[in-house]
């Protein structure tokens, strides 16, 4: 009888899963791997990295969506777990990222960007006495350290505005927040290109343009898809993406770094 109840609960959980969200997770993971695999196949750099630029805005979309779900339903425990996982993998991912990067230090890995966006949203929604002061202080610090944050302050603000997109019920406001999000994701990619000094090389202009366009399209389509996908009947099974996805980020960077070492010896 107990096993039967567990089976029923398990089946119910599967039915209740947001297939659109899981599908986006898979797209984000695959495009991230494609982006990072460009270091192994430099001859296809433009194609692979253009596709890969879709990954970051999709991760931001999913974070913003989950934040809206947790905050609106007052799931404090969920928010605490989210914070712990992001903070933990900020640390665990840094060495793998720097190994993968193979260049003098430029920015931190992507996890701090996601964590800062998470904190700004939570502080912005907090009723705590000093929450507004903390929000402003964190935003100022983020802006000052923008050069060391992957996708800079624009990438952090992208999470905030995507959260507002999912939160508001006003149709006009949704359009404004989505358009601002599209602009922010484009700025995030162009800013990296500017601070890297790549604008001095005319051959990089096509790359910068493709990055901005690709990420902008991913932001617009991804946000709309997740918003409407909750009510869509996706006609195929989507394997759930669990907490292993956190580990996938640093582990796949290490694997690519190892492959690079072997490639260098050939």
C-alpha cells in the first residue's frame, strides 16, 4: 500500500512538472556546451559561439521565473536553497573556469552574475527595514566591479528585469520589461567586447554583432515561451533536469580543459 502511494505521488510530481521549464534547461545546457566547445574547434568559432550566446539569457530567464514562483508563493525555504547552491557553486566553479579560460584573469565565472541578480531581486522584494539600503549598496558595488563580473552589471540587471517581466500582470508593462531585457542582454555582450579592447580589431565586429543579436533573440523567444509554455501541452516527454545541473557547469569545464591538454600534445 505504501509503495502504491509513493508511485501515485511520483507520477503526480512528473505530471506537475513544468515541461517548458525543463525544455529550456536542456536548451541552455546544450547551447552552453556548444559555446564552450568552440575553444576546441576554433575554425568554427563564429558559428559555435553565436549559438552559445543563447545560453546565458536562458539561464537568466529560468532564474527569474523560479524567483517569481518562489517569492509569490512565499517559499522561503526554496529561496534559501537557491542561495546556498548559487553561493556554493560560485566557489566550486572558479578554478575550473579559470583553467578553461586559459588566459590572464578577466572575469569571474558566470555563477556570481546569477547570484548577484538573485540577491538584487530578493532585496528588492524584501520588507526588511534596511533592504532598500542593501539593494542600493549592492547595485553600486556591482557597478564598480562590473569589469570583473561576467556580462557585467548589464547581465545582473537582466535578471532583475526578467523577474519584473514574469511578476507583472500588466500587458503594457510586460512589453516594456521584455524590451528592456532584450536591450540589456545585447549590452551585456557588447560590453564584454568593448572592455576587452576587441573593438580595435575590425575582424571582431561580425562576432560582436552576432553575439548581441543571438542573445537578444534568445531572450525574447525564451521569455515568451516560458510565460506561455506553462499553459501549453508539450506533446513529448522532457527528461527532468535536477540539481546535477549545478555540478555539470564546473565538471564540463574541467573535461574541456583536459581535452585541450590532449589536443596540445598531438
